[in-house]
């Protein structure tokens, strides 16, 4: 198994890659489930396992909030559902309830939906992203190690969407503590490693062009 590698590459995703990602999800046969999952990863910054653990009973109000069970820290917290996700989830619920018996979990494997209360496996989401990268050529990799493992750091993954979310909300908030609490990090240094804003990229261009 490839060893985990540490690099200084910023795990960000470009806007055009994000648009292409949603286009890939829209082309799926079970597009409503994949659009909903991709939307939650992008605009709420949840981890794959947290998305898979979501239950219908975790929805509060008229899709106003989710009760999220943090898979790393064991915390339970409420998260506001953005309007763009709310609309997508309502479409998904309508199509899901029309054709299948609804189970406990919001996201079940498409081929097993309605038959058993089986939740989507986080690995299945990672596999789907890999299929999209290969089929649609989504995003060039940041880095590929030239050794027997050939470990590759890809741009378009479920986890880079978490980085995208963090960068987006930090660009509005400018408050690391606020962002850290929102995302569920206990250590603010963890949040610092995730943050990458357009301002940093612009500053880099200024410095390089000044030479």
C-alpha cells in the first residue's frame, strides 16, 4: 500500500474544475444522489464519512439544518444547510421517495436503495471521483512521486472540496477561530493548514512579477 506523503502543495480546486465536476455528476444515471453528495461536500465541507452517516432523522425543519456526527472528534453539532443544497436535497428526496422505500440513511448505494438500511460507503464516493477524473479528465494532478509507489496527489477529490469550502468561508470571515469551530477542528493549527485564499495567490503574482 502506498505510504502517505507530505508535500507543501496547496490542495485547492479551481472554479472551472468545480463546474466540470458538477457536470460529471449531472451525467450519472443516479444523478440526484451524486449531485446532492457533491453539493454537501462542496458547500458544507463535510467529510465523506459524515455525509454517509447522515440520516433522514438528522434533518431539522424544512431542510434548515443537519445534525452532523463528527467522525474524528466524536462531537455532535448542528450545521445550517445552504439554500442551494436545500433545493437539491428536495429534488433528491422527491425522486427517491417516488421510486424506492426510504431507509434510515439519506444516501444509500444506488443499487441497494430501498431494500436494506445500508449507508453509502465513503470509499464508493472516492471511487466515483476517480472514475470522473479518468472519464472526463478532471484536473491535472499536483504531484506524482517517481518511485515504486507512484503516489499521486490529485486536484479533484472529495477532500479538496473541504479545502475549497474552508478557503471560501475564510475569505468572508477572516476569523480563524470562527472557521475552525464551524468546520469542527479542535486545533486551530489544523484549520491554518487548510486555508488558501485568492488573496494569497494574488500576492504571489505581485511578488513574482515585481522581480
